[in-house]
C-alpha cells in the first residue's frame, strides 16, 4: 500500500495530500511537476512555495516529489547550487524522471554560456543528458544537447559525438515545441544561438 504523504499547501497553508493536483481550499497547485507550472508564477509566490516545501522536507526529507518541486523553485529563483542539491536528492529517490536530469544539468551552467563553463561541469551535464535520454528520447533533451555540443565543443574546436548538428537533427526528428525551447533558454539566461 503506497504511503500517503501529507504536506502544507504552499498557497494557503491548509493540510493536503501530496497526490492532490490542486488545493481544495485555494485551488493553487500543490506540487510543481514541471517548469511550465512555475513560469506563470510571480517571484514572491515562487519564494513562498520554496519556503513551504522546505518545511515539508523537514518531515519528509527523502520525498522525491517535494525535493523536485523545491529544486524547480530554486532554479527559477537562480539559486543554482541549492537547486542542484535538491535535484540530486530527487534523483536518488526516483531515477525515472527525465526532467529532473535536464534541470540538474541546467543548474550546472549557473546562468552562464556553456563556452565559459568548466570542463568537469560539462562532463556532468553530458552525464545528466545521457541518463535522461535513457529514460526517454525527447526532442527538448536533444535540443539542449545540441546547444552544449555547439557552444562548448564546436566553439572550442573539440571533437565530440554526437556533433551538435547530429543532436539538432535528432531533436527535430523527435519533435519539440518552440515554447519549451524558449522556456529552456529563459532558464539558461541565454539567447538561442542563430544556428540552432
């Protein structure tokens, strides 16, 4: 029998169950399951949600859903190290969420171009992307991979496989929405390179 986890609604403070989509009292989302959920929220609301999730983590520190939710808040707020710590904790508890790997990889760039990122962090980004691709072949993942391959490897004249062109071609075959790409590059705090 699955464990029922209770938490505090980040919107109004009512006690709710983690498996509820929205609060029955204030109709706010209970947990953030993707970055799309957070893009329409104001920064004060995101901060409010992160504080609420941190309180809930004191009762359930190993809960993947809550760790993932607070990590998305931290990522949107620009707290990359805190976000990465929580994404890694979520991955420990649930290795099957490809988006968690994607956003953990985004954290490693810390709002900078891939070109200026340390090679060790680029290697970790590639590990996260490859792990996510094992879970799901996804056009957005391939698009992000193409960006890393272009901005780091191509611009530094380093050999890599797949090349940025191959990754971009696969991204187009797998399909992605322009809205998802725009959200990704907003998180990256970078302009989309014209070649992509």
